[in-house]
C-alpha cells in the first residue's frame, strides 16, 4: 500500500499489457510462427519481428484495438450460437474452446474465431447464390465508425488471414472449409454489420506458405525485404515498432553521389518511367498504387546506377533524404508546463523522389 498511487491510466495500461502477454494461444509461442493475422502484413516488419530485432527506442505497444476486438468477439459469438439451428455447430469459438493450429515446418499458425460445421450440407449465400457446404471458417473484426462507412470489400490482410487459416484447418484437421465468412461490426454501433464471403484458394495458400518460409529463412541482414507497408501507402507504418529503423535503412541505401557518366540505358529507363509516372499522377486518385510502384522502380534504377541524380535533355530524376520537421512531445509538454522548444523531438529522414519533365 505504501508504494501504491491511484492512477487509473497507468493501472489500465499495465492490465492491458498483462492480459496480452498472458494470452498463450493454446500454449503456442507466436514468435516462432507467422500467425494468420500477421502473414498479410509488411514482410520487412515480419522479418524484424521474427528475428528478434529490438523495437524503436521509446516505442509503446497499444493493445486497445485488440482488447476492443476481444470484447466484440464474445458478443458476436454469443449471437451466432443462439441463432444456429440444431444441426449446425459453431466450434472453437470461445476463449475456452479456441484452437490454435501450428505447422512448425512452414512456420505458420492460425487461431480461428470458430468453424461452422455440420454432418449435412447447408446453404451459404455467396454473391446472391446459395452454395452448399458443410464447413465454413469464421473471422470476426471490429472496425472504427469512419472506415466502416467506406468499407466496400474485405481488407486484403483479412482475406490472407482467412486463406492461411483455412489452409491450416484443411491440412491439420479432419475439417475442410470451402469458404470463410468475415464479419465486420461497427465498434460504436453494433447493429451496423457487413459480411464478406471468401472462397478457399489453394494457389494463394501455397503462396502464403512460401512467404512464411521466406520470413524465417531470411539470412541477409544487409538487404531487407521490400518495405511493403510504405509501398501500400504507409498506413501500417504509423503503428510499426520498427518504423524509425526501417526509415534509417531506406535512407542508408540511397546513393550519396551524383554521377555524370552513367549508361545511356539507365537514362532511357528513367525517361520511360518518368513519362509513365507523369501519366499516372494526372489521374492519381484512381492510380495511387501504380504511382507508388513506378516511383519505387525509379529509386531502384538510381540505386542500380549508384547515382542520386540523372539529368538529361528531357528533364531530371533525383532521390534524396528529407528530414521531417521537429515534433512536440505533447505528454511531456502538458506535464512539465515549460517552453515547447524544450520538448522538441528530432525529425526523421525519409527517402524523397524528385522527377522533372520538360514538355
């Protein structure tokens, strides 16, 4: 009691950490496999994680979304079980009954939110058509109100989660799910629900198995996998435990000199890419991913030529490290009540591309 101070924020954060660390997924150590919920994440992030790289200094894991999902899952499972007919069962769908499937050779694991199973065939509505099946993989997701309104298709990371999960169920148990159902529930308004049906795809499952092996068999610390999080827009990077380290590796890989004697083929490739990028940028809203892919290819060509800039009659292409402006540490500022400048944190260098076309 002498050391105790009532601080509800500290108490709740400590309890979140305790609950997350105490969850064993059937006694399985998740650091030894790529979980189904992880396999669709940035491969560079997975390599950092599974090879034991320490997180960025000062990084704090936020368990809020996971805790919200656990509470939502109990509510959904209870509703589903009470609505099922007697001849269809929802198994592996509670904390006590959840089953973690592990393939140690492929470094894969999955913990389904349940399986709908029956001795007889039952209809599953797929795009307005009833498909007969006797096993369906169940996945439950809570989602913030704002992205819920714009959700028109399942998130790719969740589709891949279901594919790996179905694959493990089919390979390691007597059940053979033909489809997965993903149920998205608005975290603020439980009555707002969207569902998507995912058919099992063996080719995708095989690709995920190969991807999992790549992560654990990655032997080159000097050449990391592509930063897929950045290439997909950077949303995943905001919450990544290795964001600053990843930025540092990208900046370190940038050429530091400008050459004037590069091959003509390099100039031609960059010209073609610059024209392609220009065409995509003009309709960027519809082509954002293609723009990012082309920009990444331009950076790779410059790295291949070991020059940070190429100037030609048609314009120029250059890559450089740009430092973000300093940020204020809001919590320190509020607690200390001192000058904001005392609590500035240094900005970070990130790769930036410059492309100029002379019309």
